[in-house]
C-alpha cells in the first residue's frame, strides 16, 4: 500500500508491505507529488521489501528533484533495506535516516 500526505512543509509518501511490480504505477503516481515543492520524504518504516523497479522509481524521482536543488529523503528503512540502499551507493544521493 502507498499513502501520500501533503502539509505546508512538503509531501510524504509512505510505503507499506512489499512494493513489487504490481504497485509501480501507484508508486510513480505518488512520487509525482514531489513536483509540488517543499520537502519530500519517503517513509519506509512499514515497508518490508522493494523490487528493483521501485528502487528505480525512487532514483528517477531523486533525479527530477536535483535541478530544483532538492533531495529525496528516505526515512525509517529497516536494516535490510537500509543495507541494500547503502550497498547500491544510494546513500550518497538520497538522504537516509
């Protein structure tokens, strides 16, 4: 499941469960909310796993934010997801917390 919320400070996209190929269209739609300006956070606290296409979608979102001087912020990744993102070198691009 993918939930999006917007406040005066920015947008948060929360991913829940396993995000696989069947959820990519929904994820892409949620990540398009990043175009609204302000801070942009992806909350992985309730996410168990991400397929490679989901990770690709996060990278594409980050690349759209860069020309605006913004970064994708990822919060709450479990130990396995955090390790995966670091092994892929994405901690040098995303802000991981």
